[in-house]
C-alpha cells in the first residue's frame, strides 16, 4: 500500500504521544515509533488499542527500538537508511519530564537527545515538517508576559528540566532557516477535559489530592495566591492543537504557546477544586509568603503531598502570551477550555483511580 504520509515520532508510548498517534492515525498514514527497549511491550499494547479505535491496520505502525540519547538514535544502520528515505514528518516529544531530574540525565536526554533528533531531521531526504514539543517553562525565572517569539534570556532556571528544555529549544530554533520547523510550547498539561484521564498525579493534582484528604475542613484555608496564575491545559487541547497546526503551512517557522489565554490564579484554582468537591469555596487567605515558607518546611511534603520541587510553580509571576496560537487555531475552532469547565472530570478520575 502507498502512504500519503510517513511519520517518525519519539516519545511513544508516552501520554501525549499515544494520544497524538491516535489522533493522526488513518489507513493512508504510516508510523515509525521510536521506543526504548523497556517500553516495547506497552508500546505494542498501545498500538493494538489505537489500531482498533481508529480502524487503522496494525501494519501501519512499526516500532523502532532505539534511544534519542544515543548516536544515530540507537537505530541499526539498515533501519536508519529506511527511515531517512521514507519519513516525511517528524514529531519529537521524547524528554525527561521531571522537575527534580538530575543534571546528567537531563542534559543527556533533553539536550543531547534533541541534538540527535535534529541530526536525523537534517538527514531525512524529503522532510515536509519537523514538529518539536517544548514547554512554556523555557522562560525559566523570567517574570511578566512571555511572548511566543521570545526565547533567549539570562534570568536563570529553577531546575535542570527547565534549563535543558531551554537549551534544546535553542537548538531546534536554529534549524528554522534550514527545515520546515514548528515549535509547540505547552504549559502544565493535565488530564483529558472530558474523561479526566491522566498518566500521573503531579502539578495541580497535588492540590486535588490535598483537598481530598478532608475537603470540608481543608477548604476553609486557601493556600493559593491571588496574584499568581498557574497555566493549565488539558491534554486533548494540546493534542488537537499539535495535530491541526502540524499540517498547516502557515505554522511553519512559528513557535506556538499551547497555553490557556485566561488562566486562573492559584487561589482561584483552589476554590474551583473546593467548590467542585464541597459546593463551597475558601474563607481565609494567609499571605503568600507564609504559605510558601510553610510548603518549603521539611515535614510539609509528607503532610501535603507537594514535593519541594513543585512549590515554586505555585508562585511564578509569569504569563504566556498566546497571540500566535489563537490566530492559527481560531480557523479550526480549537480553544483551550477554562479550568472551571472540566475540574469536576479531573476530580472524578482521581476518585476512580486513587493510584496510577
């Protein structure tokens, strides 16, 4: 069978990657999915689910064992030649998404791995698109409004995740003059807005699980901040945004912030969760300084479930401009739902799946 598109993707079977493959799957599309050896079996099960759900032949999905941190992506030479000849679209999602990641692992995977994928992209003979998934947190310790066409800065970073994703995005940015590149910057990705399904409990889930311990009691004291927003986006919005714009010629050369244009403050997020659980919001608001100091105490992570590495993200005075994303996505009717619209679905999923 002849294919109209052949996609090479890293990061499968990750949470976003699996959903993106399902969104892009069609009988006339071929996939080469780069998978690390420990995840081959779970990747095979994911392919079976996707093939059945999308009525796409399983033969359209080829698992390529490899590792972005290795030279030539750890792919055998003969397989690499096939990939270079047949691939015309690349999606690079693989990364270490961990705020507490150690330096060596972060640099090896996020930076060196991206350099290796870039090298592969330059070798593909008929490349139509190179889609790279970055993060809004390449902004590091910058404050104020962050525009999509801004990248380089000297404000510093909170952790090696931010730093290496920043350095990796610079590497991809430098390819825009040579290759048809689109960079996507999601903010904090949460579960599906309709089903609530997610792959792990971090970020806003720390707050959800904190309130679940005793919602009618804990809802009185709002531990959020009235002046700081936390930008959340459901995974279905991120996947739809990437799927639409990766096939849109007007997004070539663009960096797109897949973020909520109207994010809630962390105090509003607290109340949205409390109200969904109990029907009532908070009554008392301690000072932000007091809350932050308390959350950074040694015993607090055990009591709240919020690790120290996650605390700064509830106090970042940073906003992400989405002008380019809005302009490109409006014709497709794609919009980021407000957290209040789907918070109940996130909570219901957590209740049904207390452990992942």
